[in-house]
C-alpha cells in the first residue's frame, strides 16, 4: 500500500517555457482540491538544497495562468550533481514535511529526479516543460505550441519586409538537437526550405531549391534553420555560401533567440498544463512514482521517467514531405 | 481502377474559419506538385451553380497561409438544395473539366457534397473547417485552435478590468451545439465556471459556485458561457438572475461575437491545414471519394463523410473535472 | 515657500485603463529617486476612507509596466461624496504621514481631488487615465492608444469574416460622450462609416453611404458606432432599420465591450505613463497643486484641474473629412 | 497659377515600414475623391525608370490598410543617381500622363525627389515612411509607432525568461544613427539602461549602473542598445566586456533584426498614414511642391523637403532623464 501523500513540493528546472506557471497553478490547486499541502521550491534543485521554500495555497497562484516564465524561477545546480548536495536537499524536504515531488522541466531535470528517487526512495513525477518538444512520451511539451506561434508571428513580420524588397531571409530558430520548432513553424510560416538536425539536406539541394524557387516566380524566400542543423555551417556562414553561389540573391539573417522562450502561453499550452498538473498530483496520490505525464494520441498518459529520458522524440517525417509540397 | 484525376475544384462553404486559406493553398499546391490542374470555386456551392471559377496555380496562393477568412469566399446556397441547382453545378464542373471536388467546411457542406456525389458519382473529399470543433472524425477542426487563442486573449483583457474592479463577468463565446470552445478556452482563461450545451450545470450549482469563489478570497470571477448552454437563459437573463440572488456581485456581460471567426491562423491551424490539404488531394488521386480528412490520435486519417456527418464530436468530460479542480 | 513633501500617496480611480500600472510605477520610482516615501492607496477614494494603504518602494512595482488593469484596484466611493467620508480620508492620510496625493483617473476622480484639496488644502496632482481620451488638457489619455489598437485588432478579425461572406457589420465601441475611439479606430480599421456622439450624421446619410459603398464595388462593409452616437438608436435597432431599408444587406452586430479597457499597454502608453508620473511627482515637490499633467503638442504640460474638468476634449473634425475620403 | 494636376504617381522607396500600404491607399483614394487619376509605381525609382506602372483606383487598395510591407515594393536604384536614369524616368512619367509624384520613404528618397524636381520642374511631395523616426519636420514617421510596439512585445517575452533565470540581456534594436526606437522602447520595456548613438554613456557608467541595479535587489536586467550606439563596441563585444568585469552577471544577447520593419501597423500609424496621404495629394492639387507632410504638435504640417533632408530629428533629452528615474 502506498504511503499517504500529505505535502507535495513543486519546482521548475532547466530552460523555462510558457505554460510552466499554468502547470505550477495546476499542481497547487489539485493539491488543495485533494486537501494536500503544497510548497513551491524556488530555483529548481538549487533551491531544494538551500531550503528556499514557500507554502502555496490556491490563492498563491491567482492570475498566473497567462504569464510566461516561472514564478518559482529556474536555475542550474552543480551541487545537486553531488551526493552531498542531494543529501542536503533531501534533508530539507524531510524537515519541511514534503513527501513527494513534481518536477517541471526537461530531460536533465528528470534525470536529477530519477537519481534523487533512487537514493532516497522519494516519489517523483515529471511534467515535460520545454519549448523544444524533444521529450519522448508526449506529443507536446509545455511551451512548444506557444513557441511555434511566436516564431510564426516573427516570420510573418519578416515576410512583409522580405517581399517588399524581394529578399531571401535565413531565420534561425531554437532547436539544438531537435527540429520540431523549425519544421512546424517553417511549414506554418510558408518557408521555402527548412534545415533541421535530423536530416542532412545538403548544400547542393539547398542551392537547387533556392534556384527553383526563383525560377517559379517567387519574389522572396524564407529559409528556416534550426540552431543545430546538420548542414554544418552556422547561419552567417550559410549566408556567405549562398551569396557566393547564387549572386542573384540578397540574403539577410535573423536569429530569433530567447524571445522564443517567453510570452503568454497559448490556450493549448494552458489547457495542457492544467491537465498534466492534475494527472501528476493524482498519480502521486495513487502511489505512483518515477513517471512523466504527457499527452499522446489525444490522451493524458504516463511514461516511465527512464524511458522519457532515454527515448527520442522523433520528428514526423511526413512533415518533411508536406513542407516540400507546400513550397511548390 | 479509379479514373485519373486531371483537375480538382476546391471551395469553402459555411461559416468561415482561420486556416481555410492555408487549406486552399495546400490543395492548390498539392495539385501542382502532382501535375494536376486546380480551379477555385467562389462562394461555395452557389459559385458552382453560377460557374464562378478561377484557374489556380501555385503562385495564386502566395502569401495567404497567414490570412484569416477565405479568398474563395463563402455563401449559403438555397439553390444547391434543389436537384436543378445541383444539375447546373455539375454541368459547370463538367464543362470546366473538373473531375473531383475538395469541400472545406462543416457538416452542412459535407451533406451537400455527399448528395452531389450520390447523384453524379462525382469524387468528393471533405476538409473540416469550422471554429466549433464539432465534427466527428477529427480531434481538431481548422480554425478551432485559433479561435481558442482569440477567446483566451479577449478574456485575459477582460480579467484585467475585472480584477481592478472586483467584478464578475459573464463572457459568451461561440458554440450553439458544442461546448468545445467554452470548455477549453474557459480552462485556458482560468474561468471560475463554464456553461456548455452538453451539460446542465443547473442554476443552483452556479450560484453555489460563485458564492464559494467569493468565500475563497477571489476578488473577481469569469464565467464562460457557450451560446447554446443548457441552462436555458440567455447571458443577459443570467446576469439579472445572479444579481437578484447574489447582490454582492456586480455583473458585467461581454458577448465576444464574430471576431472569433477571424484573425491570422495559429501555427497549429496552418500546419493542420497543410497536412489535410495534401491528404485530401492525394486521396482523390488514389481514387478515394466520400471521405473527410482529419487529425486523430496524432495521425492524419480518413473518415467516411457519412460518419463525419452523423457522428458527434463529444467533449472530453475529463476536462469538466479539470475545470472544477482549477477553480479551487 | 511650499512645504516640503515627504510622503506621496497614489491612487487609481474610476474606470481602469491600460497604462495605469505604468503610471503607478513611475510615481513610486520618481518618489524613490527624490528620496520621498510613497504609499499606495487601494480602491481609490474608498481605500483612502478605509485606510487601505501600503508602503511602496521601487521594488514593489517590478514587472508591472506591461500589465493591464491597476494593482491598486479601483472603486466608486459614495462615502467620499460626503464631508464625513472626506474627513475620514484626510485623517487617515495625516495619520500615515502622507502630505500630497497623485490621482490617476478621469473627470470624476479629479473633481473628488479638487474638493478634497479645497477642504483640507491638501496638494493634489492628477494624471489622466481613461481609454476615452475625453479629458481637456491632454492630447492623449493613458490607455487610449492601447484601446485603439485593441479595437482595430478586433475589427481586422471581423473584417476577415465580413469579406468572406460579403456582409455588413455594425461594431459598437466605447465612448458614451466622446467619439475619439470610434473616429480614430474607425479610420484605422478602414470603416466605411463612423457614428459618434459629436455629430449627427443622420439616418438618411447612413443609408445613402451604404448604398454608395455597395455600388462602388465593395463586397463588405464595417460601420463603427460609439456607444453614445447621436443617431438615437442603439446598435441593434440600427441593424433592424438598415435591414428594413436596404434588404440587400445582411447585417451583423458586434459589441466589443469591456475588453477595450484591458490588455498590456502599448509602448506609447507606457512611455506616456512614465513621463506623466515623473512630472506629477516633481510638480508636487516644486510646491504645485491642483494641476493635471498631460501631453499636448508633443510636450508634457500642466493644466489646472478645474480647466481639465470643465473643458471639453474636442474631436479633430478634420478626421471626419479624412474618414470620408478614405471610404471612397 | 499652378497647373492642374490630372494624374498622380505614387511610389515607396528605401527600407519599408508598417503604414506604407495605408499611405498608398490614402493617396489613391484621395485622388479618386478629387477625380484625379492615380498610378502606382513599382520598386521605387527603379520602377519609374523601367516604366513599371499600374493604374490604381479606389478598389485597388481594398484590404491593405492593415498590411505590413508595401504592395508597390521598394528597391534601391543606382541608375536613378545618374542624369540618364532620371531622364528615362521622366520620359516614362510624361508618357503615362503623370504630372505629380508622391514619394513615401526616408531622407535618401526625398533627396532623389528633390533632384528630380530641380531637373524637370516636376511636382513632388514626400511622406515620411521609416521605422527610425529620424526625419526632421515630423514627430512621428510612418511605422515608428508599430516598431516600438513590436520591440516592446519582444522584450516583454525576453523579460519572462530573463527573470526566470535572473539573467542580464543585451537587446539590440534598429537605429544606426538615431536612438528614438531604443530610447522609447527601452522606457516602454522597463530597460535598466539604454545605449543610443546620440549619447556616449561610457563603459564605466554602464558597469556602475548594472552593479547598482543588482544591489538594489533587481534579479534580472535588460539593456537596450541601438545598432549605432556611441559606446564603440558591438553588442557581442559588450557582452564579453561586461562578463569580464562583472562576473556575477550571466549575459545573453538578442538582436531583434528585420522583424522590426514588418507587421500589421498600429492604429496610430494607420491614422497617420491616412492623414498624411490626404494632405500630400491635396497640397499637390493646391500647386505646392517640394514639401514633406508630417505631424508636429498634433497638427499635419508641411516642411520644405530641403529642410526635412538637412535637419536633424533630435531625441527628446528629457526622456534620458525619465529612463534614469524609471530604472531606480
């Protein structure tokens, strides 16, 4: 029989993403709904080590469902990678009466949680929060949908000036290891070409595609490039390469950067956060541990944290074909 | 062996929704990609009757992926409900060399397509375009995600003034027969209560909930109400009723109205439109007819038009519970 | 020689508007900059009567420059209209050591401030905060620019669906006594006709204009109507009247409502709020009282509160002509 | 007596900006209103040389008031800098029956217009279109207000992630020679420090200010930097310098780039465009030439093109002080 959960701790860790606040709110209110206490842990695992805690009731999370960022803040913790650090953290949780943990973050944060669980047999539940959508076990991570809208909104603006001047733009978006943002926002923004880490398009194909695009009567073009594309050049080198090989093109570069991590979450991300928060807390109450909650095939499901960490969130290769057809 | 498709006609019908243009673009470009001709039919079935056609190549749909509304326009057609009207329409298609049809719209539009097919054995494929998300066979209709963001954005603004004045707002959103918008946008906007056509909450429960909300220390409240809620009062009558029974509340009403149908589509709707357009045209090429393309369980699938029309797109009742917990 | 100001009280009163928080922040930080204490007074004059005060330092107003609404809340106060109410309020201020007041609000709020000053010789400075732009002595009130953008954004969405269906929309915007919002947002949104309180266009002219618009080949039309238009019919009666007289038109109505008061302030409103807050506090320090700060002819200026209350903020009649030309 | 204007040509030139389309629409419709013909000239002066013209009636500019970019496109023209090029351009105008020109653009475009006028005694009127607000004779150039909102919206998003991680961000905005965007958007976004071309803050002062900001309890900071700031380091060098000198800071850089030029214009820019277009055409009708229309001290005025080119649009130095106070 699982031990009864009386007090849940919640933290956000790793890069922040829109919807984290909505998830915190959901965790806090689900606890209140089930008459469980809840504390917020500031600055991720580092705050756990420092005992930087705050009691949270349903009114502590008023008016945050629509706020970007995380009211609990996030930080990297070198100390949590040491057994001593984790020991301190555990002592603090025990002292505060916390008997289960909800970790909102990505792969690295889940790994920390899993180690913590293995050392202290402490119940841990993960909620996938990252704009990159690179976590196995969920079709959507918190913040991903919002980031897509942010990117598409920026490229729509860039398109205005690109088509006024018949220019080619290279737009770099986030995604060091995963092309989800580039691929989906690229299709959404009507990009002529999309470069992602999962697929080596090749420089020849890029040049070829740009030439065809010009020949087909397009006056302006957008190429969306993930940070970690396979083509082996950074976006500025790519500009030089294309201008050297296709002198008819006047290339401009735009690196969207950190704004992709912020902003008021989309409705989709807010609802997702609300659902995942409920599931995380209720799973802990049912005695479960070491799972990540996620949304897959339209259902809220659990995936063992270990799988979530080891698995790879593949891009949908059919989308590469859709992108290809759309740039006809 | 299916007859070879050489020319596809595409139309939008019924209430317009964001993403219809992206779907038109996808149909047109998929045709071009497969070396099939494409014509746009203006004003839905009425334009089919009047022969209001336009040849469309890949450049005809430049810069519309991000535009609300439909460049092909939409209209109701009384005449298409008569055999004579449909005969005229068919004659026009034959004259123009069109041998398959993509209908972007809702239930009513699909019914028209199905009858047309049964009379003339004319290949028809449907793409679900409506903000209401009330079509069986797809988890998301085109425009639904955008409408949710529009509603949530409006309610965020209303929340600003509601909490400055400690007021209660009743916000009416679209949904005569379906509560999808109210339920999801209500959760996304942090509504204290949500009234939908699928569920009779009852007036007592509403009063009770509002009283609890006040008692719990909330200074302002939002109630989201679908047009067709079950409670049997319109939103202004409801205001009077609540003010009569809970004099401590200062109630304001906001009816969001037609702006919910417009606006630049979200990235989700643009990608969805692109995928569904490809699938619709390629299914026609494969000789299929009388299906609706949709997205379910993360996959693009086909549903027989007849099922799509007769089936009901149920709300996810788990969301009612999530809403309940979130308003703790 | 003016008495030295040591502690300023700031309140928001009347209808809230975007930019009020930015103005509060500016007042608080300008006080800190000049080593003056500052307290926030909750819920306008009512909080003054109830002694609902809070010490505010520069960090109390972190991250509010971009928030709609007012963190100090707003309320009507019947009690403040009585000498007893005002006496209590004054006692509270004296007890708290407050020796000057910044009132952010509209006409009514300024009138309260003026009476308060006349009774207790208490220094008062006004900052015009209302979306209606109906205050004499400033070309822009706080929140007006944001409201214009909100309205135009809504009408852009309505235009999408209007032109998809070749419909006529009547859009009611705020402005019971002033047509600033209707006139400017109407021009901004490309409205075919604009009805405002300052000008009786007449029903015949409206019908005439709509007929011309149809004849000129426009497929859809938007008429923007201020709440308090002179035409003497509400927006729904107007719809009936037009449909009775111009049966070729299919009219829809949209009442934008309270969302116009909310939302993140525009850059213009944030900068204006910052400038006006500095001027208000520094004018108090210089010993001035009974003025409203405002922006006129590109300069921050002072207007005696009495004038600000009695004067009328006229619409720019040239804009009526511009609107006329634009709807050619 | 001035010669009667029968046909006006309109072009956009230089960097595009939001509101250019609204200005084109205004010029076209004002011509129609006064029964004057109008032609659109594509790609600025280059299109004038190539005779790339299009007749424009009031319906040619439907639904563009809210579109970013310019439907007439823009381009640089080396050829127009030669007498031969200008001769060709003049021949084309004469052949097309055009007898007056409206140039929407910046300094360089006005210089071209002035030379053209001096050589052919051809009536020219300028409308200031650039996001930089760096033109003498108007308090607001077309697109400036929109760009401010775009920048502030981006920095709000960056602020979300900055405060989640307690980071310092350097945000580079447009403005090679003018600090208007940096200064106003910086105040609007609540930047802790603002670096502009007009003022050499000095590196010591920057370090000092950042240290004070940290000491005052701010957890995150934003520094807004105009492209052409006086400090003599680019934004990445500045990051290195600050990290070397203030190791407690974790600095991130964001270069907003070309998206600042795009997007749907704000209501302010749309109304401004409408007013300036009317004034430009009606001034030509009155026989005026070689003026720029602008908005100053709340009035639409004319400034001789020569002055507009030679004069400098100074920043409001009071805003530097406001920025200073706001970052208390």
